[in-house]
């Protein structure tokens, strides 16, 4: 009884740290310390260069994890309907904030590459790692082929809609000045499609990946609703400041390490913004909840194609940095390959570790290609 009283008093005296495990407490405190250090070095000591990119990137990784914890907890408190909206809204918030500041800075190649990288990263690297981990731990994993197939088909349609401007540009049928206007109109259509996909998911949970079963052990830390909101707001605020610092140090980082904007956008930015969410997918598959793992990867990719990308196009018009949806042929090929391969994995209703390993190898091939790729001046 005394131990229970002490535990309760600890939770009441530390509403944020109390409900966390010792490891999570350390991770949260380290993230806070790194965030404060990065802000102090940027605005106090005026430090610049690749070191600031690395420091802010590590802090953003931790903040994205904290945002995930708070939205997960709020979803558990409010129920599956509102929880789904919260997860959909904040699932890619870190990447969206980073991309917005990159857009504002005129790094359009980085912004468009981050859209491509997020989709192929989710469908090849994350899904591959999840299938590999789940297969090694649990053997062959089964899921509903009908539901997975319908979600894969929706992803194919979303990718086609996103890449249509690139097809027109390649044909030479679209004038340079009309590309932005066409992309803005398509962006509005894609956002409408995203809204319809949310309506479908909430009204037909039994036909959505993971929607017909209760997500056990995924309620987040035992925070109150108020504590979860405070954590979410503070983490999002720090995320915005650190994203601006990160974007400001991209060019020195590229110059110091001899990287291309395309590689940074396709590989590094999506990894920084979405690593926490990626780890969740792998953990779910390892616990033999492969359908939920696929829900995370497919859902995040859909959100990027139907929401993040079109929102960035519209924001570009507002901040005076017009951006189109005309992607480089290598990016189009990468997205097409990722969507096709992930759809093939989903259609037969089962997965094994070899399929996961091959998905990751395809991602490695694409990463090498983007590493060596340079846009002609």
C-alpha cells in the first residue's frame, strides 16, 4: 500500500515524467536538453554549419517521438474516431514543418524530394523493416488480403494523381508558367480526396487496415488530457524553431559533405521527420500485428500524397515561393516502383522475412542512385 501511495504521489507531482518508463523519461529529458542547446547555440552563439544540422536533426527526432506519444494518448482518451483525426493530422507534422521552412527558403528541390522520399521510405524501408522483423520473429504473417488490396489500390490512385503533372511536363504539353497553376488545381483535388479517404476510414473501419480490431497496448503514456495537450503544444513549438534551424544549415551541410539537395531531400529529411513513426511500425510487426504495421506505412504514404504535398503547393503560393508537382523522372520511377512493390506484398494476404529484406534492398538501390544523382545546371 505504501508503494502504491508513493507511486501515486510521484505521478501527481510529475504529471509529465511520472507516467513514463525510466527509459522514456531519459529520452524526453535528453531531447529537451538538445533542443535548448541547439536554440542557444543558434540564437546566442550564432553557430552555423553542419554541426547545427546534426544537432537540430537529433533533437527533431526526439520531438517527433514526443509528438507521437501525445497524439497517441489523446487518441486513447477521445476514442478511435477523434484519435484517427489526430493521428492523421499530426502523423507527418515534423516533416511538414521542415518542408515548409525549406519552401520558405526557396529550397524547392529539397521540398519536392522530401515528398518523394517520404513515400518510398514508408513503402520500401519501413514496410520492409517491419516485414523483415515480423517474419524473423513470428514466421509467415497473415492479414486480410481484401482489405490490404483495397488500401493498396487507394494508394496507387493517390500516386497517379500526384504524378500526373510530371507526365504532362515530360510530354511537353504544359508551358512553364502553367505548371504551377495546374499543380495548384490538382492540389485542391488531392486534398478533397484526402478528406474523402478520412470519411471512408471512419465510416467503414472494418474495411480499413487495422480498423476492425482493437489496437492493444497502444494508448500512450497515462497522461491526463491536459498534460497530453501541453506536451503536444510545447513539442510542436520546439519543432517549429528547430526546423527553421535545420533548414538554415542544409546548404552548409551539403557543401561540407559533398551531398546533393536531392539526396538530402529524399533520404535524410524524411528519416529525420518520421523515424519515430517508423519504429512504431517495426515494433507492431515484431509483436505479430502486421496489419497495424501496414496501416502505419500505407496511411502515412497516403497522407503525404493526398495532404502534405498539395498543402505545400498551396503554401508556396502564399509565401511567394510557387512550387509545382513536376517531379524528376528518377523520382517518378522511384515512387512508381515503391507503390507497385508494396501493392504486390499486400495482395496475397501474407508476408515473410524475405519479402521484407528485398524491399529494403530496393530502397538501398534507390538511395545509392539518389546519392550519385546530380541535377545538371
